C-alpha cells in the first residue's frame, strides 16, 4: 500500500514539475516572438528559426533534460544564435542558466 501511495505522490510531483517546465517553455516561445518583432534589424530569421525549433523540442520532450540544454559551442547555435549578444541576455532573462564552463545553457526546472 505504501509503495502505491508513494508512487502516486511521486507521479503528482513529476507531473507538477513537467507542467512548470512546459509553462516556462511556452513563455520562452511567446517572448521570442515578441523579441522578433522588436529586433528584426539585429535578429535574423535563422536565429529565430533555430530558437523556435529548440523551444518546440523542449515542449515535445519536457522531461528530457538534454532537450532543455543549449550547447553554445554547437556550430549552428554559435553562428546563428550566439553571434547576437542580445540572445544570451534574452535566454538568461527567461530562466536559462549558464554552466561554469560557459559552454552550455539550460532551462532550470526549479
């Protein structure tokens, strides 16, 4: 009986956590669309496309930590996203955290 109760509590906790992550991701998408409207001169369509796909992957796989991690050394990310200093600030503002090595950014689920 205790295992079943404990399992249900963990399931509720996991669902709650996933819902919170999903909410953060939708906020990211909304803010990205807003940013695109105001920063069209600086932010290329390629940058928008890369981030939009990244956020969609996060929505499709909210429990997968890998999908919430952006590798700044990835050639596509480096050339199409990180070339705009505004984008790193934008991601930090949305709740992304940089690793100590400064090579990765991830959306913290807390």
